[in-house]
C-alpha cells in the first residue's frame, strides 16, 4: 500500500426501517476488527458505516408509523443505530446518512455526469419489484411469484424511468474479475457474479416516478433516483467524490479511494459487484479493490430477519455475555464468508471453555501468583525459547489470516497460543516450585514467561476484544509501554517487552461465570 493511501473499509449502509439486529452487528464488528488490526499494523485507516434512508421500504415504514420519513430516519439513527454501534465498541471514522447534503449533492453531480456522457437514457420499465430488497427481480429470483430472500409476493411495476446502460459493461466487468480474482471474494461469490454476467444482463432502471422520497433526478425533478443507485454512491460521496482535487474533499478522496474492502452480505452481492463497479467504470473512477460477501447468520435454519421475526437485538446477547464475548464469538465460531447458525448453547459453551477458562483464568492465576510470590511486581526478564518461537509463528499466522479476512483462522491461531501458555503453566507448576525458597529464580522465570505471553495475547486480541484486553493491559502494569491500541502487530513477538518491576494489580474477573443462559 502506498504510504499516503489509507486502508479504506466500508460496511453496507443499513436501511432505517427498523433497529439493528445481530446480522447488522456481525458485518459491522467484522469491519471494526479488521480496521483495528490494520491500525495496529501502523497503517492509516478510514472506516465508514452509515444508514440508507431513501426508498419505498423506508417511506412505507414511516407512513405506517404516522411519521414523516425524515423524522423517522432522524429518530431511528439517533435512538437505535448510533447507540448500538457505540455499545459494541465500533470505532468507525465516519457515519454517512444518505439524507445528508454532502451525499445528495455529490450523487446528483455524479448522475448528471453519466447523463452528459451518454450512459443514461429514457425508457419504460415493466416487471416484478421486491420492496424488501428494493430490487427489480429476474424470473430466477422468484419462487412462485415470491421473493426468495423475503418469502413475500413481489409487486408488478410499470413506470416511465431513466435507465443506465449496465449491459455495456458486461465485458469490462468479466475481464476485471477474471484478471483480478481477489476483487470479489470468497470464490463462491466471484463465481456467482461471473455466472450472472455470462447470462442475460439488462440495463438498469435508475429512477422511480410513483413516490417522492428520494434524491430528485437533476434534469427531471418529477422523478427520484433509484435507492440503490443513490445508496451505492455513499462509499465514494463520503470521502469527497467529484470534489475539486485541491479541495478538502478532493484530497480526502485521493487519500482513500479506491476502497480496499467493501464488506457486504451475500444477498446484496450483485449490487456491489456488478452495478456499483459498472457505475464507476462509466464515470472513469477506479473500482474498489475488493468486495467481500460474507454469509448469513441463521436462526432455526433461516436467515436472520426482522420481517420473519428472527431478528435478535445485540443487547439480547451482550446483557448475558458482555460486548467482548459477542465480538469474539461471531468471528471465531463462523468462517467468514460462510453461513453460520447462532445458538445460545454454543455461545455459552465457547464462553466458558475458551474465554473464561483458557484466557480469563490464565490471567487471574498469573496476577494472583505474582501478587503472592513477587510482591505484586513483574520479575526479572526471562525467555522460554519454545514460547518465544511459537509466538513469532502465531503473529505471522494471525496477521496473514486476518488481513485475508479469515477471522476464524486468525483468532484460532491466537487462542492456540493461549492454550500452549496454559500448558506451560500446568507443566511448570509454579505453585509447587514456590514451596522451596531455593527455587526463587526458577519461579520468577516461569511467572515472567507467563506474564510476557499474556502481554502478547492482550495486544493480539485487542482488535477483537478491546475492553477486556485494556483491563488486562492495566492489570499487567504494561501501560509504561504505551496505549495497548498503539502496540504494533509486527513488534508483538519481540520477547521481553514487559518491564521487570512493573506493578501488577488485581482486576475484576475478565469473564465472569455465567449464572444462567437462555
């Protein structure tokens, strides 16, 4: 990556027809972990999330609540979306709303540019439309007249609209994905996109004339811009798309664009991997480096959904398990890119086994022993070669995996090292060694190696569990090394960083025993 280019990651922008559920949180936590990891690699990072506030679905929801759509959006964003991201420790750099002036003006300018360049024409649209997806459907997308995603009937629309010449970009898009396989991942997603492109690709209706909740088409203000054409542009409008190069927005755009990763759910893959890059190609703007489509969270075998009453609020889980365990569980238990089932029982088992027993208990035992045997002070620096070598490999494996969005593989590597440290303590039996004062030097070595291992574990797990690792960092007396979030991944395995004589402090239990779980 060029030194002056930020690592730029986006989540989808989420519809504000309801409050967020754990499916939304899954994507956003993944984005947060990845951007925190890149920050700890010493990179400049920009992390964008936000809300999609136009379209018929939002309008219908607002009307059913006897509220103006703008008032509905304002209330939901302030009372539901932003607070949930704050509660989940999401460290986004920006939050874009599609009703903001900075977005609407840039969208209109972009669209006008496409029209002036001959990529847009007037036409008539007739066909099935799913309001839940805000998408015109092809025959293969339907099952007995029902949307396959929402299991609801579609509407038949007939409108005079403006169309984007999407079909003209089939060739360039196929060439793009075949020569840059990493531009759409995982491989199953890329194959789906290529298969779609090799079929019948129709031009896209990009305006609606039957309602007015949207951004007006600049040359035809009786129509509003199709919600997806509006929404997809957020990734670029938020960082200054179309602004003069020497302006603040223009400089921001040069520093961030193209986006390094667009995280999306697999149900919105076509929009992001076909329509979106085609729009950019038409405008002569660089396409994103990677669109990554993760799988669905399933509850009872079905995709999590408010409309099917399978939506679980993040707070339903965090009140029992805590925020850090929530973040850990969804990225550790499910291979990113595959569908995964959530169950209370599995989460409780992993919480107790992996977090409370393997990680939390290791930390509390170590602090208690240093308190008892070393007068609350980290003993002299020592080095166990086997642990040190293993840590070096752990850092490499975790870094390679997480940068490739294999969160499960990265966290597994870190937790395997945690298990190894537990094994080291079990074999060395410091509580037995401590019984003979003549063994003090040996005891100090064991406790230092354990403490130094925990220092490394705290740093490596910080992007995943920022709150708990901060507590551990303070407990180890490691603050003299600087803030935990400033510790660089490439230097984690430099052994012997924890200073001798640092005062350890007993902290609250990192992962309290579960009293009862649903």
